[in-house]
C-alpha cells in the first residue's frame, strides 16, 4: 500500500512538472486578445502606437498583415523552436599525450636518483590525469561556445524579423519600439 502511494505521488509530481513545462514552453503566438485574435505585439515584444489615430481593429489587422509579410520576406518564423545546438565532438588522445609527456618528465627526474623507470611510470600516471582533465575542460569550453553561438544566432533572427515587421508597420503609419 505504501509503495503504491509513493508511486502515485511520484506520478502526480511528474504530471505537475510536465504540465508546468508545457505552459512555460508554449509558443508565444498563443497569446490572444479578448476577441480571440493573436496579439502580435506582445508575441514579438514590441510596442505599437498608431500615428494616424487608427482604431484597435485596424491596428490588429495591420499588425497581423505585417507579421505575415515579415515572415514571408525573411523566411523566419518567430514562433518556431530554435534549431537544436549541434553536439560537440569529443576529442581523443588527451590521456595518451599527457602520459607520454609525463613519462618523459618522470624519467628525467627519476634518472637523477637512478630510478628512471619508476619515475617514468609515476610521470605517466600524473601526465595521463592532467591530459584527461585538460581534455574535459576543452570539451566543456567548446560546448559552452556552441550554446553561446546558438543564442546569438537566435537573437539575430529575432532582430531581423522585428526590423521587417517594424518597417511594414512604419509604412502603415505606426510607431514601433
């Protein structure tokens, strides 16, 4: 009975987390105005002000039309998920290179005490550990760089789309910020 209750509570927590994730990751285009139309301005994170006293219905229609035009002209869909970050290929050989260098250093130090073989063995172990650590650091840095590049590309796509949307709205006598 107790095991069943634990499994039920785990299932409830899992359901809650999945539901929360779905709400958080839902596309921004799902934001709707009370009339049921999509609020393009809040989706794009811009403010649109009519210069020629256009009414709300006209502004909503113009916004949607400019959104569609910007999407067509740029080929960018701001509601589409970003492309996945490409995995970084792991490099091999860090431990071997480190072991070789460590063995050479260890042999040189061991030769001073007439124990070149023992020094080489100890140096190889230490060098291999340093080589693996260096390899892990390099891989982590490469992964972080890939994530940063993906973020920058996403921001650039968003700016490009927003410029196209703003140009269209400006041609229809709106101020967009």
